[in-house]
C-alpha cells in the first residue's frame, strides 16, 4: 500500500530517497506506474517524483541535442528543432498520455511500447545516469539491455541530429491512432558515391526490448538505395529479431511483416 509520495527538488535528495527502497520507485509521468499503483498490483510503499527535479528541457548545441529525462513526449513533439522526431511522438498513445509521459519513462516501458527508445537506439544516443556512486554515461543500447540500478536516475539523453534525408521511421499499428506497436522501425541511413555508406536500423516489436537489426545494416552498406537492395537486406532481419505474441499480433505475423515494414520505412512506401 502506498504511504508516501516525495517531491524532491534536488537529485541528491531523490537518490537518497530511492536508496530507502525496496518498495520505493521513481515516478515520472506516471502513465505506466500509476495504473499499477492504483490497481494495487505493486509492493510499492513510496514514490519519488521527478516533477520538481531539474530534469526537464531540450537544448541544442550545433547538431547535438540534449533532452532532460523528465521532458514530456509532447514537448519533444512540439520542438521546432526536432521536427524529424514528430512522427515518432505522434505515433505514441494519445495527446493526453503524451502530455504526461516522459522521455525517461519511455526507456522502461515494456515492449510493444518504447517507440521513442527505438528512435533513440537508431540515433545511437548517449544516456547520463546519476546514482549513489556519482554520474556515468552509457549507450542507450546498454540502458535498454540492462536497465539502471534501483537508486539510479536516468537524467538526460544526447544525440546528433541526423543529416537531412537520412532519417526514416514507421510504426505498424492495429489502429491509426493510440495503438501499441506491431513493428516499429527507426533508421539513420547515409549514402555517398551512390551507395549506402552507413546504416543504423532499430526495431520495436522484435523482442523483449528494442534491438538493432545488425544483419540488415551490414547488408545495406555498400549497396545502392534501391527497392531490390533494400528488400534483400530487409529479409535478413530474422538474424536479430525474436518476435513475440501479444494482444496486438502473433510472433508469426510479426516475423512475416517485419521485412515489409523495414522496406516501407526506408523506401518511404
Ligand atoms: C494507454 C497507453 C498507451 C500507450 N501507448 C504507447 C505507445 O504507443 N508507444 C509507447 O512507446 N509507449 C506507450 N505507452 C507507454 C508509456 O506511456 C510511455 O512509454 C511513457 O513514455 C512512459 O513514461 P512515464 O513518464 O509515464 O513513466 P512512469 O509511468 O512514470 O514510469 C515508468 C517506469 O520508468 C521508471 N522511470 C521513469 N523515468 C525514469 C528515469 N528518469 N530514470 C529511471 N527510471 C525512470 C519508473 O520508475 C517506472 O518504473 C502507453 C501507455 C498507456 C497507458
């Protein structure tokens, strides 16, 4: 039964509160945590809110972007410098949820959620984490794979904006709006001398957490960006994907349509 909600203004104080756990958790937008608390399906006794912590805001330095972990998804979608992320944000839940939901919380959303995390994986974002032992940097891929320690807080993410024309995103859903992912594809693909010079392709709906489609990336590099080469590379996705069955789609269906959505994302079909 929940007994306390702390609203610290200082990150050190928040960490001290989290160290009092187990039974203590960080509360960001609460879109995932609060339904669990309200339905009494957690052992939580205390929440530590990020609301008054200095974890909000978006900063741009040249092409480098830094986003505070407690920044809402709506704020990311509204930012004039992050227009390429607007389709990602608009594919997530509803405006109501996006006003509350945070960038940090999206990392810890179980699949088939975590669409912004998929995008940040393709962007090779760097995360900053603060805990009892101080501050550390970690690749977003590592945070997605290992999470953070119980008394650690993800404080911000940083990445470089992709060059014009190199960003690709699609999310296959059951409904056009407010639906979790069947397959999410985010990619940064750069061409030079008429062939693909570099490729980063990240997937949602392809396993217990967002993953890089390494075999697809390897097959794309050095080929021209044509329907044939993209189709052929996309067929390699099974090497990195372990699709699952849930209320939205079966593992069989996800495996079938994954190459199709990779092709559609990259070719803009
Ligand atoms: C109806 C509905 C539809 C949804 N649709 C989508 C969708 O289409 N796509 C999608 O991606 N997601 C979706 N979600 C999931 C969710 O809303 C988002 O992923 C959101 O970004 C979670 O953020 P939050 O701030 O609300 O997290 P919270 O609920 O506050 O926290 C979730 C977890 O993350 C931890 N956490 C939060 N911030 C930090 C931090 N800075 N450091 C360490 N731990 C942290 C919390 O302790 C908690 O364990 C949906 C949710 C709902 C309820």
